């Protein structure tokens, strides 16, 4: 695009005029004053920004007009400034030294478009079981047969009319025959036979419309589909899980879970396979409960897996019920079926249990022996059978305790002489 103010001198020529041998003059030549409303020209320097150079071509960012886009006029901290003729500086005469008028190097403030956050994920509303509308299955069976019997002769009559010149009436009779045939097939297809302990989840063109719990032959909405869902009690045994108890000891534990479908709509539409869902959640709950209790506790007031089986089973049942309620299931019973130490520590724990059992047995034996000795001494003194001094009493107590607490059979020694000779 040619320069409106005339050509510039070639800096490579060495002077301001061709053919001159003087040193190059780096100052720019003077230009005539601008006309009214025209912005004065100023040579762009190498250190000026591209926004300052773009202003020489009457950039709209420097002088916005009324017909500009609202994005250039709105949404800024400060309004854009327009250069008027009163603010236009006057150029000096050619005899005076050139004056470089400063141009702004700041980029214009542009509005930042608002970032729309991504839409939240829309989840399906929970589906709850509702009773489906049904009617008598025997009436539907009879009605379907009657409609098919009526459609057959009408179809033959329509074919006969179409073969003759009665085309219009043949078409009408054929259409009536088709409608009756479709209605009859729809009634016969809606028949459902439900055994006790079974239900049917009915949906009409992908929409859930209800659940049929009435057993026998019933008729649902024509052209709807039904899925069989059993409401019988089901049971399974979990795998033997290896977990650490509250004390950090590895144990093997398994449980039996008895469950039943309570809400057929949730069982079908909330989870992919409610049977696998119950099995997985039961194992997860069993693992969580087993880690909350020690396998065995010395203090009887502390609940343990081996000592408080009923309370542990109740908590396990509540844990499983909370987890599978999403799928419309209910828990009838949960019992621990297998509980043992892991094989790597089973021998050490067996010795510990044996030692604890031996200590408990010894305590009972000693307690019983002391009671028996005390009773023997009291009876000897009460009935005045023999009077014993303290030394003889101590020897008698020692002999009785040895006889009562010894594991092997004792052999008595008869003393024929005096105790003091």
C-alpha cells in the first residue's frame, strides 16, 4: 500500500538524496500538516509495538466510532479515547528541528469472553416400584380369539372384492380385517402367566409402567414387554477371605448371606446385574466388619469375632443392607460360616490358646484345692478331732495341695513313728 505522505528516502543510499556522498542522516523528513480530522504521521521506530504501527493506518482501536462492535466499546475499565482536532498537536516549520510525537505502545484493552462451565452430568432419576395396570387374562384370551376369528373371513371377503370392480370397499374391508387381526394378536401377546414367588417388570416402548405381582394368568398393556424377576429368598456363601483383624492378625473368614428382592424396579434399572451386585457388596461388608473386631479378646467385656458372634452377625447384616439398598434388595439373615487364623500363624496361635487354657485350668484347680484344704482344717477344729499346731497345719496343707494339684498319681508315705522323733 503506498504511503499517503510520499515516498521515504532509501537509508542504504548513504544520504537523503540519490548520489550524495554525505553521511547518512537518520532523521526523517518533514511532512506537511495534516488536514482537519486526520491524525498526524509519525515514523514508527523499531522499538515500537505492532499496536503503535497499526495506528498509522487509522486502526479502530485508537479512534472508535459509533458503528463499531459493542465488544470494543463495552466491558472495559476505562473508555477508549478519541483524538479530536483540538488535541491534535501542530507540526513545526521545516526550519525547526523535527519533533517525534509519542505514540502509545500499550495494547488496547479487550473484553475477555466469559467461560461457560461445563454442564453438570445429568443422572437418571431413581425408579421406584409401582403396580402395573392389568385385567383378567381369561377375558383377554377370549377376546383375542374372537377378534382373530372375525379378521379371517373379512380378509377373504376383502380379497374377493379386490378381485372384482369393488376396489374401494375391498380396501376398507381389508383395512378393518388388518386392524382386528392386529388387535387380536396384541391381546393374545399381552397374556402373562405368573407363578407364586415371581413378578413381571413391565415397560412400554422403553418406559417403565409398573410391576405385576399378581400370580396366575393376567393381561398387561398390549405391545408391552415384561421381564421376569424372582422375589424368592436367595442365599449364597462368600469366598473365604483373608483379612487382618483389629490386632493385625491375619484370619480367614466367610459368611452366609440370605437376601431377597424388595423393589423390582430398582433391581432391574439401577444396577446391571443385581445378583452379582449383592455378592460383591457382601464380600466388601464382610471384609470391613472383620477388620473392626479382634479375633479373640482376653477381656470378656470386649467384643470379638469368636466371642460375640451374634452382635458381629447383626452388624454385618446392617452393613450389607445399607450397601445393597441402592439395588432394591433386603437382607434377611447374615451368619459367619467360617472363622480361623491364617495358616502362617495358626500354629503359634494354637499354642497361645493352649497355654491360656492350661493357665485357666490351673487357676481353677488351685482355687478348688485351697477351698478343700480350708474346709478340712475348719472341720477338724470344729469337731475337735485332733489339735494341730502351726507346724503340723503347714505340713498338712502342703501335702493336701500336692495331692490335689499334681498331674500324676501320688504315692502316699506312711510314717509309723512320731513326728518329732
